[in-house]
C-alpha cells in the first residue's frame, strides 16, 4: 500500500484534493507596512541579491554548495524571496515548489541587528502563502524547533551532519559499476530519484546534476540503477554531497567514496537522515565524524518515500 501511495505522489500532476490540501492560516503578502518607521516590501530576489543571501547564510555558519541557488532558480523561478526595508535588503526566505503538492522552506534569515521586530514573521507569511495548498517541510536548527512548532509544524527525525575524508578501498564491490549519472537516459535518473523524493522534480534534477563543477555518479548492478549521488564544491575546503540514494549500504559507500575521491583537496560533508538508521552507520564506517544536526519538520503527515534508501539529503535548504 505504501508503494502505491508513493507512486501516486510521484506521478501527481494535479493539485491535492480538498481532503489532502493543507489549509494555511496566512494570506499572500507582497507589500506590507513594517513595524516602526519605513516601508517593508517582499519581492523575488534578483541575481545580485541571491549572492548577498548566500553571504548571509555563510555568516550563519551554513555551508551551501557554491551553485545551489542556481538550481533553485531553475526549478522554481521566484522561489527565493527578499524583504527590503526602505529599499535596503534585510531578510530572505526560500519557498520552493515541487509539483502541485509539495514545498520546502529554507534560507530563512533576518539581518541580526533587525531581529525581533516582526520582519521575519512577515517573510514566513509570504513563504507560507506561496506554498499554500501543499505539504510544507523544512530542516530546523534545534534552537528554532519550538518556534516552528508554534507555526504548526511537527518534528519527525534528525539529519546528522557528517564530515571528513572517507576511508574505503577505491574498488567498488563485485558486480557494481559506477558511471557518470549524466550519461544515463534522464528518464532512468528521474525514476530513481522519484523513489526517494515525494514528487517529480525534473527541472531541479536537471539543473542539480549539471551545476558547474558538480559531479554525479550512478551505481549499476547488472545494468540496473542501485545508487545515485551528487557532489558540488562549497567554498575552498568542502564538497557537499547530496542527495545520496542507494539500495544497499555497500552501494552508498561506493558512490560516496568515489565522489569524495574526485575532489581530494576537499573534505566531504553530508547530512544523514535518522529516518534511515543505516545512513549514520554507513558514514561512521567510512570514518566520517558526526557533528551538529537539524530536525526535519512537516506541517502534515510526512510523504511516503523509501526512507531506507536515503543516505544523504539533497540540501537542508530545499529537501
């Protein structure tokens, strides 16, 4: 029954039924008066403002891939919102739509010196309005979990951040072949992704595997796809790996090791979801060190996907 539900979600092309639709308390916010003096306006971010938001995220300690926001823009133009106070950018939020039934919130930032004045709340309302009618997810830092719960989201599992240089022999297990994922028919790649993500995301996936300096690998066994992973640079010292999907821990380890080996001057960083207990076990066996964690939250029932095959989330900002 779960597999049937998953296929239905992946194949959905129309909006949810009334019974499935998420009822949102918020209404669209485009231009609203700010508390105090000045005027607060929310619009889509420009390309220049996108780079500024990436710098804000870096100051928060968030290690984005160098070209992640490019893929977000391709997948859903206008998903990255910016708030301006008297024409000065002070806040951001990513509200990315996938298909007709799923959305994700990330890059939720207000300039530090202007927090506590209601601007972040207005950004949240604009993001929620943009995703109205969809199941909404996000990855929260623990300190903000209670705040999101007050907004109607519930916690479900942790994503553990692992990093380091993986240790593993450079030869894949017998019978396993690793190939450049971009050489496979896109339909094969998209079908595999759809086992682990709630809805088709073809535009996003196309951009994600074709990002400048990104590397994507597929694991094949007797010609059948049994693993998939993408790495992309994050600054000068890190390679962000995600997603990492596999039918077995051995396939996941082989893909991760090969992706990391392709960038020997960078350490690997990956977020392993506890929804798959073998994910953290596999990272530990590879010699990666656990660090901070985030909490996956939804405003409804989590989508039915093959959690047992998710060894690394795609991105903490976009699921």
